[in-house]
C-alpha cells in the first residue's frame, strides 16, 4: 500500500482443516473479483472441488445446509408466502392441505433452493441438485467460502 499509494484491504479470509481423505479446492473467476474455496471430504476426482467452487461463484449460496439458516428468517419468508397466497384469487378455492403443500414447495424451491448449496440446481445441469451430484461422485462438501468485493 505504501509503495503504490493505493488503499487496499483484505476482502476475506477462510481456513479449512480436512481430516482424512479430502482436498481444499479453489477457483478465481476470470474477472479476478469473485472466488470461492471449498473443503471437500471423501473420494471423487480432483476436479470436483474446483467445479463446486465454480458453482458457488455462479449461484452464490449462503449456507451449506438448511439447518444453518435462522428459523426467524424462515418464518419471515413463510409469512411473506402466506400473504402472497392470500392475495391470489386462484388459491382461495383450493383445500387447506393443498395450499400448505404449495407453500412448502415455494419455500423449498425459492428460498432454500437459492440459498442452500446442497439444494441448489447444479450450474451445468439444473435438473440435478448439488448434493446428488456430490453423492454420485462419492464426496461431500464440509465447508465453503464465497469471496466478492464488499461481501
């Protein structure tokens, strides 16, 4: 900073420890502003960790598993969805059980499906969830970190 006269700050730090078989993978996007690290456990090929990092840069998940999301945030989203359904005329004729299923489906797809890494559609084939792809490759993600300016 002193040499070039620029105000620079460290954008983020992550430390992963892997016990046993596993690898830490990384990816820096070609614009050099976005990146990701993952701690991968289990087998699978070496490219899987990098591919998951690419997915993270693309999809920007917030957490690895839905249990990491605060229940108050989930309740707030469910209240928002209930308000949406209450205003929708086509939903008023549906039975309560059907409306409950629709609400849960919207919560799973639009809330958890965009925030939870394991529940996101794989960026190369969104018909397959990340968790399913990792299971097929014989590995699992223990932790991840997404890096971007201001994040």
